C-alpha cells in the first residue's frame, strides 16, 4: 500500500486501515451501518451542521473493500427492485 491513500476526501494511512479492520473483527455481528456510524464517532467525522457523515463513511468502507484493504460483513437487507414493472 502507498504511504497514504485518499478516499472520500480523507487521507488514510495503514494505521487507519488497521483501526478499521480491528473494529470489524472486534464486532463481527455489527452491520455496515453500525460500523460506519462508529467510525464517524471515533474519527469525529461530521458535516458543517455537526451531523455524522454516515453516508461518506459507508462509501469509504465500500471503496476500501473494493480495493482489497478490508472485508465488510455481508449486506443485511435486500431491497426490492422498485422499477421492475416498468
């Protein structure tokens, strides 16, 4: 891995990725939603209104998984196809 990578506007080091991996391993029953919110809390990752940047965090986690840095738990819900009759 390069010294730092940038995803979702954040510079991530190997230490950051290791922290995420430990979080996933420590709480194997947690959903992706719960993991992303906890990550926001740990990093104090908030928008200008003070709300947790949960969607950005979930996107960051998915991108890390796509690049092979982490393995996320499986998606917990299946959403119906909304436009299947069109």
